[in-house]
C-alpha cells in the first residue's frame, strides 16, 4: 500500500530547510516548541488576508527573529512602518500572555516574494478568497491554474477542492491538473499548501501543488569540496 507524505517534509535537508531555527537543551525544548506552535497559529489567524506565505522563527541566546514572507509587504508594514511596529508589540504581548520565554532583542522582518503565482500558499489563499466571494468554483480554479502555469519557472500544478461545492447537499471532490508533478522525485521542487474557505453552507478544503522544476547541485561547489 502506498503512503502519503507531505511534499515539504519529504524534501527536508535535501531541498527544504526547517521553518524554525534554534537549539535548546532538554529543559527549554518543550517551551520553545509550544511557543512556535501557538505563535504560528496566532499569526496565521491575525494575518489572514495579507498574503503571507510562511512564518520563520529563529532564536539564539540574545535574539528572537520572526521572518514573514509575503507578496504584499505594504499591507503588513503600513505607512512609515506603523503596521510592523504594532504587529511586533502584539507578538510581545501574546508571548507575555502565554508566558513564553523571551530574549533581550526581538526582531520582525518582512520579506517580499518576487513570484507569488509560483507560491502554493498564496495561490491557495487566492482560491479561498474567490470562493468566499461566492464566485463559481470551477471558474476560480480554472483561472487560477492558468495564472500559475503562466508564471515563470512553473512546469506543473494541481488544485483539489473538497466539500459542499456550489452548496450541494452531498460533499464531493473537484480535481484539476496541468503539466507534470513528480511527487516521488527528491530533486523535484514541489511546493504544497492546504487552505480552507469558510462559506455559509460549510467549509471547503483546498490543496495546491506547484512543480517548479528539478534542482541539481552546483557542480562548481562539488569540485571545490
């Protein structure tokens, strides 16, 4: 029997890196892990609608750094950095409320994504946004898939919707695919994301796969090493 593995976790240390960067002894590991989970849930809920792709957390003895990758940094930063300053203070207040360990210095960085149509998280939110505006689901996924395939470097994409599509009484699944998606190839750069669209008649589940070609090791680096 086949086993389903998350495409991101399947390529960790090969093409992907961990989204949390820190080292802790046995005493602090549990607190750091709890803090990462709770703060990610808080930020994903708070920043929904601001096209955030990923949240990376980095810690050392003196500094804690949060890196938000988004296609629309202006929505988070705001005028003259007011939005970023408020978000930073909100995170610190949340850490105090949850009694999470804090360091002397706290930094918040907002990084812009250059090619948002090739990012699965942003594409999944675009679909959810269209569905929540009550647009026809077939038109939404077809138009979105065309935009994704037109983006630079994309060689394949797949979108799956599950739930009471169109308000039907019986839930079903709609699947649309273009190009190739070699899920079992380690060097294949595949981005994956799950998302939900909250509608009056129920929740629609969204899955997006985007294949951005194969990644090969740099031959010059191999020769030097």
